[in-house]
């Protein structure tokens, strides 16, 4: 059994840091699924559902890199 503070940390790991991001990510997910011709859901293969998740990650990383390159975030 994990200590309480470790349980809380792992349970909170997937919380979004930006309010409203959940809706934007869901919209992106459905747009990508439509582009790929994937019907999201439990009856779809893990490979098909995973391809959508992988593309979301790829696009979010590209957006962040673009913003960082443009100086949108201060250096620490």
C-alpha cells in the first residue's frame, strides 16, 4: 500500500493546469479522429484509438516548441 501523500500525487497527475483546456483537447481529439477516419470508443482497436492520442501529443509538442521558439515563455 502506498503512503497517503504518494497516492494523492499519483491521483492528481492527470489534472489539467489550464482551465478550459479539457474542451480544447476534446475538440482536437475528435478533429484528429475524423481526419484519420477513426470512430472513437470501446469497440475501436487500441491501435486506432492510440493513433489519435499519439497525434494529439505530436501536435501539442509542436505547438509548445513553436511558442518557445517565438519567445512566448520567459526563460528560467
